């Protein structure tokens, strides 16, 4: 089955700095890679996703890159703000509606003012 | 956008009682829904895959008789924690994908905090 590794487990940055979270996956059949933000006591919220036919996707301050050959993908947050503080999870799956997501262990991001 | 609604958001129950958690897809049909459990400061652990009109598929180590799943319609799945004990206290989260549409994201409910006393 799929195995997703995520690093770092915690990340502290100053407001305005950039934050990078990295994930690797094991199953070459995976072709869908979402990133979720989870605030305390809430369910995960999708912030960006990428599919295997592209290498990079950007949405305002958030970007994701994918290297299928190396089986790794990364989340980049620029100009971080205190409200970006949360736990971020990467995941991998195939795109079928019947496929499960395999999650990384999460990264707690703390953005200090 | 698509919304998955989970109810209740929190529940406290006495040891030995049963608790039902509902998960609804509000504006799309989900043949398949997923139930996760999350302990503090940990990732989401898949418990079972709920299939409309058929039996759920449970992950290894998850007790089928303890965590009863019913997916009676294309928009509703329920998880019942039977004979709950304090060790069942956790954050339970459901998820759904619009099964008939390709390239679709997974939507999550807001989670249910279960505390067994």
C-alpha cells in the first residue's frame, strides 16, 4: 500500500517568512496529491492539490510542486501570516472517487508575529 | 463548493452507551464515504470505507462490531460507536468524494469530538 512521509513535524517561522513542507510517497500509481489545513478542533480543509500531469500549481501565497520521478511533493507558503498557523497534512491517492487518501503525519506550522 | 456536514460536533456519553455520528454530503452524491479517527497531535487514521447499499470495508485492527457503519443513501453515512469506553474517546471525521465525477477532491466534515466518561 501507499506510504506517505512528511517533514518537518513542526515548523516555526516569523511572519512574512516562507514555509516549506515536504512529502514523499511510495506508490507510483498515486496521481493525486492534496494538501489540507487543519485548525484545532476542526476537520481538514483542502488548500491546494496537484495532479500528476503537472509539476507545479500556485494559488496566491500557496504553491505546490511535484516530482513524480523522485516521488516527492512540497507545499510552499510565502509571506506567512499568523492565521496560517495550523497543522498541515499532505496526502496521496489515485483520482477515483472510490480511492482512499493516505495521509502524512502532519506538520504543525507556527507563525509568530 | 461541495459540503460535507457531520453531526454532532461534540458528544459526551457514559461508558457502556452507544453513540451515533452522522455524515451527510449536502450537494453531491457520494457512493463512498470514509471514516477517520484522529488522536491528539496525530494524523488521520482511516477506520473504514462506507459503501452505499453494501457492507463497509474496515481497516485492519478496527472492530466491525464496535464501529457500526450504515450507508443507506447516496448522501448519508452513519457511524455508531457501540458500548463506548473511555479509550474510544477521540476525534472522528468523515470524508466523501463525488464518486461519479473524475478529478474530484475529497471533502471532510467538521469532525465529532467524542468523550466517553
